[in-house]
C-alpha cells in the first residue's frame, strides 16, 4: 500500500482483554484537531467491501484517515475507548454495515445513538439489504442515511464518491462535537 497524502488505513482487530481489565467507565471521546483530515470508522466484516471502499476513497484524492472494525463489538470498544483503544480519536463519520458478527449493525447503531458522547456522529448505513424493515429500523434508530451497496463495481465506486463529497465536503458538522456541554 502506498502512502498518498495523509491517507491512512488501520485495521482494528478484535482484542481479548483479561477478565480483570473489565470496566463500566466510558470516558469522553477525544475530539480531533480541526487541522486533521477527517477520521472515518468503517464497520465492515467483508474484506472485499473494505478494499473496494479504500480504493474508492484513494481514487478521490481526498485526505482522510480510515479505521476499520471487522465486527460490531470491536467497533463499540473503539468508540468507547476501551482496552487498547483508550487513546482512540472520535471519528467524524461512521460507515456501518448491518450484518456483522458478534454484535450486529442494528445494535451498534442503537448503542451509538443512545450514547450522549457518540450520538452526534453521523452514521451511514451501507448494507446489501434492500429490505424495507431494515431501512425503516435504521431510520427509527436515527441513522443519518441508508445506502444499499451497489452490486456493480462502478456504481459502488460512485456511491462511495457521493458519500465522501456529501458527508466530508458539503455537510457542516457541529463544532466541538466530541466534548459534552
């Protein structure tokens, strides 16, 4: 993988911590500095879809940092800064699949939107599902949008480009969203 601009890919793998390390304390997430490129948390268990998204963002020549969680439980550990993720940065955007191992995307979405320190982070559902009940449930759980994963490669690349352009260029996020008031 080549270094392009400040683009970075970090795969978050599942951490198993000793039983004595369990804690119920959820620290405030760390806001990023305004000068840093946007941080995207991709929660996706399909390596092929991860690679397609990485390639689509890379082709856009847009500075970003990407963290990838391969299941919902790891995503929540990262977002709540548990264990090895105690110094994690709060993402600017979460791209979330619904069908995940360990903790499915619906549960992850519900937990994010019920957490006072996480609920303002935009969550995009990017799923193969086209079921009306999944779309309805995602919006009822306060997803910011629902996108069905296109099967065609060119359509997938176009969808990712639209995500980037809208959510990371057009939309204005609230200032200091990582700091509770």
